[in-house]
């Protein structure tokens, strides 16, 4: 039996359904006997770890569309489906960072029991190029976390088109 405070892992307030890689290993150096929860070919590779899910999720987020992020007006779209717990009001928040820019946007939406819907959130990107990161959160009417994730990308640099002619001899 083991107790591990979620706050010590930086997961205080993590939403139900949040998943993280986990492996537990025991090594008896005298007998050279090794056991682990998720057998791996390389115990340093977290892609081979098992998955720890923190409770049953209330919502399922299918797709998060941030593929075309660039300078100017952008639209983030997500697909949400109700799984368990009470239906009700939710808040979708986006925290976006790019070179020289930080912004937060939010919108509220309702979701019926067993329902599904697409939710959109517009935001303006002022940066012209460089790396960006986005934190996406959904909370319920009490402010409790229901979903959280991060996305990253790179803003495309300006497109250069040279128009002109070359002399013909």
C-alpha cells in the first residue's frame, strides 16, 4: 500500500480522468531480482510505463483543433461529450503564450446528461513567429477542474514572395 500526495507531484486540483505514466520498480541487489508494475525493456522510457487515471472522468474531450494557429484571429475548437456526474454549466479557458504575448480567454457552455457538442473560442495572436504554448482547462460551475491539457506549436514565419523579372538576352 502506498500514499502519494498529488500536490507533491504538481497535480493538486487535477481533474478526474487525468492520466499520467507510472511505473513502480523493486530491486533486490543481493539476489538480483527485479520486479515492476509494468514490465519494460528500458525502465528509463516513460512511453513503456503503465497509465494511472485519477478517478472517473466527467467529460471526454475528443479533438482539440489548434492546427492552424498563426498571426491574427484564430479559432480553437474542441469536441466535448458528457460521461458521468451531473449535467450543467462548464467553463472552457485558454491561456496562450507566444513571443511577447500572453492572453487568457474563456467561454461558458452547457452540456446535457449524455450530450455532446463542439465548443469554439476565438483569440488573437499578435506575434509573427516563434514557439507558442496553450493551456486548456474546463471547470464546472463550482470551479472544480474537469479537464486540463497543454499544447505547443510554432508560428509560421512570414511568407516571402518575390515578384520581378529577369532580363532575357
